[in-house]
């Protein structure tokens, strides 16, 4: 089997929540040995769940929370079976390490940094500073280290210490404003956390570029990765409009597009929809033919693409009346056969069951000792001749302690046991009251 792009690269993963863990998951899939040092004293909220042992009544009462656990049951070790962790930690190794403890945790972390190529972290600036994750400290230990700091808003500037999640930084960069509907308040639109989904791919690119540069220079480097600014790259035309003299303003357009006729239209059944786009005259002619050349298609105000956009409210009502009695799957196939961009609107269950995704193996079965076997989304790209590491389960807490401490870091069996006895290493979190 051909070598993967990141074979031989060791990554220290100190990330939390979604964007950082996803970035390191991609690195693991491409061959890197990704090690997560995890504290058993300080619970990593939002990585392995909100709390290590959530009360069952809390899970049952919280909308959507129960579904975060297999069979809606957190079981005896909830921190090992939290849904997002089961996905974003696939292919990684877990060791427990108190990286700020002077009795041995600090030294263990130092040894890990000496033997690693990359460290990725997306903690708050205050936390990362307090636990010694600054560039001057880490590069002094290992000059070849590549340090990725996935900050929300950068390492300097007025908002450099801002804290929050995707919802806050989608808002401050303008993304959330564009996602709404005209004349509707922003709170009517759910956050998408788009920043958390796109940033990991940018981090992967930046790390690979830094590794290539290190091959030439022999030295590592700091990668400052402000996720908010990365998100703004997807809004280039919007900012171009703002900076022009005419000050062209974009606003929330709902499901519409400023250049083509586009919308979501009801189909047969309860809450069934199809997305249709009409790019040009060829699409319009194909749609008219597919609709059986209805009388309304010959109206003067639908004669050109510009007039159709101008009168889209009227056109939407007519299209909706045409699509409403039709099965969305049949209509999807009919419009695609005519060359018209169209797709059914799916929920996650629909997407999972779709024969196209199933035929392509878009979902991969992953066995896990605590969670059982479930299908998870696979990798987003395919390379002929390469087999990325997918299907490797997320690690149990501290599952790879012995390998990390005795084989990688060089601790003796006695030293390793002493760290266990001192409470620096373990495989579970203390239960309430312990």
C-alpha cells in the first residue's frame, strides 16, 4: 500500500470542541500519529461531552442531547462515547497527562514536544498562555516544532482575546447576517457553525505547507490561524461590494440568488421540498418543456432572465403550484435528466439512506469497544492508489498510556506505575463525590 502524505509525522492534539479536533482528525486520516494528552483532573468540556457523568434525567430532558450518545444511553463511561468525539477523534491516540503538574506531568509534556513535529491547539488565549503553549516556550524545547494556534480572531488586535463559538464569530464576520431572509430578524435562523467546518481544511493546508518549508530550512514555525478571517474568505464578493465607491450592499436573500432564479419549492407530502436553480435561457426552456409548456410560461414578464428575476415572487408561486403535487425524487430525476440543477431537500436520515452516498461508501462502519459499531461520514477526498486511515475508532480515555509513556517517552515500568499511583495517569474521570 502506498505511503500516506503524513506518514511519520507526529501531532500533539490539544484541541477542543469541533474545528480543532476535526483538523487533527484529517491529519490522522492522512497518516499522522496524532496523540491527545488529556487531563483526568480537568474535564475537557465540549470535547468528550459537557460533563463526564451527565445525570440520565438531564439527558432525557435536553432536546437533542440524548442523541449524542449511542442508543440515547451514555452508559457507564459517557466521556468515551460522546457523539462528536466518536467522529472527530477517529484514528487518534489518547494518553492522560497533567501537563502543568511539576511532579512529572510537565516533564512528560516536555518529552512529548521534543519527539513531535506539530502541536495544534484552539484554546482561549488566556488558557493557552497559562499552561505554557506559547511559541517562544515550545520552540525552545523543539526548534523543529510547528505550532498551530487556531485562534478565533488572531494573536493581536482588539479582539485577540475574544472567546466564543462559531455562532459568535459567524456573526462578527458577517456570515450570519447573509444567511437570513429579507425583513426577518436574525434570530429566526439557526447558526450553522460554518467556521468550525471550513477551518480544519485550511489548517491541514497550512500544516502541510509548513512541513514542506521545514524540509528546506530545518526549522519549525508558528502558524497563526484566525478562524474568523478564514471564514471571511468565502465572502469575497460581498466585501468587494462594500469597498467599492458605490458601496453595493449585500443582504440576506433567503434561498434566492442575486444572479439566477433559485428557490425551494414544496412537493408531495408533509414538509417535502426540492431546490431548483435556473441559470440561463437553456434552463428556462428545459423547465418549460418539463412542465408541459404551461400558459404562464409565455407571459411577457418571464421572457428574459432579467425579467424573471425581477418578477420572481410571481414565478415562485407558479413553480410551487407545479411542484406541489409531485414526488420530490421523481421530479429531481426528471429535472436532472433535462440538465436543470435540482436536488431534493434532505434531512440527515434521507442523506444517509440515499443510494448515491451508499453506493460510494460515503459512510464507513467504525467499531468502538464502548459505543459499538456505527456508520460515520468518511473522508471528503479520494486519491487513486492511496488508502487513508478511516474506520479507526476514537480512543478510550488513556487507552494508549503505556505506549506513550514507556515506548515513546522512555519512562521505566516503575516510573510509569509511580505516575499512576500519584494520580497523574488514569483511564477514567473521578465520579462526583470522589
